[in-house]
């Protein structure tokens, strides 16, 4: 093989590698780098992927407790729904620490079919610490919960702020579509209690299912799984 041909092959190989790397970098999975569990070791949070340039089909969603975390979940998209540029695929982790006194890790992934699209990430789960509650911007909101859960039509959300903050509390279906906006705007420091009633016909008819509440306070996002009885 001549030197000229070898150099040409090396250039082509490098170009293909760079194109593959660029395709992988087109999407970035957004997940919190760190989440604090509740006193019982339970925790919930959201992660999502914004589609980069071009179109693809939805591959699937995976998350797995890799260190001191119970459970995991796999959702197969069967490479059928088309995903276009700018579209967001949203998913949720709802799990608990095996030992609430020790930290854990969760691996998350959202994949797209064709060209190896998608991305993955890892989130560190910290044990609950009362010293961290109200200890700074990252701890401005500690926990989101609701009662009753499961519920048939109406439930009450509870959260507490360590300082006045811009708050967005919304409810989404399992595909990530917003069902309702519950709270939006500046809220005072301290505990908050907000009742929410599912509007008639907002989810169509049929059996019960799973919804997700999402509470955004600044750069912190907390999620909670809701079970709807129909």
C-alpha cells in the first residue's frame, strides 16, 4: 500500500469517526447530577432528552440503580414514533435507597434509533440530611408529596421552601404532556399546601393510570408519581 493511499484511508477513517461523534453529541440527556433522598430513602426526579438536528425514531428509556438503589425500568419505543428536532422526551425515576444511610447511584438513558442517537447520564443519590434542608439554593425545596395517592379525582400537594422562590408545579401524563398547571409564580418561604382537581375529560375516558407531578424551583426539579383511580 502506498503512503499516499494510507494517508487517504486514515483521513477518511478519522472523518467518519468525527461524524459519528458529532451525531452522538447532537442530543444531551439532562438529569440532576445529585438528588437528596427522603428520610425513608425514597426519591423521585425527572430526566429528559431534547432532540438535536434532523429526525429519528424513539428507541427507548432506561434507568437502573447501580449503587445502593432498588429497582430499574425499561421502556421500549420499538423504533416507531418519529422524533423531530427540538422535541423533548421526558422520563421519571421513582425509587429508594436500599440502605437510607448510604449514598447511591442511578444510571439513566434515552436512546434514538438510527445513527446511535441519544445519551446517558448518572445521578448521585445522597442520604437525607436535615442539615441540608434550607442550606442554600440547591436545597431551597426539600420534598414534594401529595395525599391521597392513589386518588380518584382530587389530591393535595405539599412542599416547603426555605426562601421566597419562583415556583412551577405542573401535572404531566406518562408521555410528558402537560395535563395541568397547578402553581406558577413567586411563592413565599415556608410550607405550602395546594389542592388540585383533575378536570373532567382532560385525560379522556378509560381506566386509571399514572401521572407525574413536577415541581420546579429555580434550577431544582422534583417529580412525584401519581396513581389515578378511574
